[in-house]
């Protein structure tokens, strides 16, 4: 039993309300130490109690029985659940979102990867409206609601399913675009899932030949 004035859950809820309501953050993610979670600390309830400002989501404290890749996916899924469920308008079938990219540091190699993925998809007739995660803002992540197709990459399967269900988008699970033939095959699979007819554009095939 905890003396009510010293209740840690009450103090944490007050702190989160202050942070979420500060206007400085697009979203707030909350997790805890496994022993506090095992002792009954209600992180989910604390997150739900925040009523002002940016969305707050709890990530399960599962480091006792899960690894960091599980945690990466759970983090993305928590953020996906926290986003407002805006009713999307009419969406073009060529708009896609990539969910589950392994963005483990905000440095130039990853920025180049995302720029090239976006370029290849554009040459293939597809517009990338959001990549999860990409080092950008929560507002950029929220553009996932514009996508007619969610492309689930290996490091965000749960988040991709959550977002597809939330926004009524089609879901396709893929591997990673590795190698020349593998990248062309990946682009073809995304195009098919998006409902685009025919083979890859000549520009992509010419790049592969080069």
C-alpha cells in the first residue's frame, strides 16, 4: 500500500499531462522498468489518463522475455495506436506507406536509404507518403492515413497491421529490397499490391541493366 499523497502513478500522470500539454512534442511514449511492471505499476492506465495535448502511449516493459527487435516493433505499434483515428478521404491507389524500416540512428546513411527507396518507388509509379520511422516529425508519420497501401517491412509487422486496420488500407508484408534482382522483385510486388497494371517501368529495368 502506498500513501495516496506519495502515489507514484498519480505523480507520473501529472508529469505526463504537463509534458503532453506543453506543445513541444508530437507524441509521448512511456515505458518502465520490468520490476516496476511486475509489481503492478499500471503504465497503460497512466498513459490513458492523460487527457491534454499530444497523444501518450505505453510500451510494455517486456525486456525480461523479449529482445530489442520485439521492443522496436512494440514501440512502433504503441505509436500507431496513439495516433488519432482520422477518417481518410478518397485515396489514390498509388499512395503507399512503408512501416518497419530499421532506423536505428538519425544519420546520413539512413537518410540516403530512405531517399533512394522513395525515389525508386516514384519511378515505379508510387508515391511514398510516410515511412515508419524516418527521423522526422509525428505529423509526417500521421500522413500514413493518406496511404491506400501499407507496406509491412520486417521490423514493424505489428505496427503495420495496426495502421492498416485503423485507416482501412490494404496491407502487404514484404522482405527487404536487397540486391539488384531482389530490389526489382520488391518493387514489382509493391506495385502488384497497389493494383498498378503491367510490368516495371522501363526506367527501372534500365537502371538494373546499368
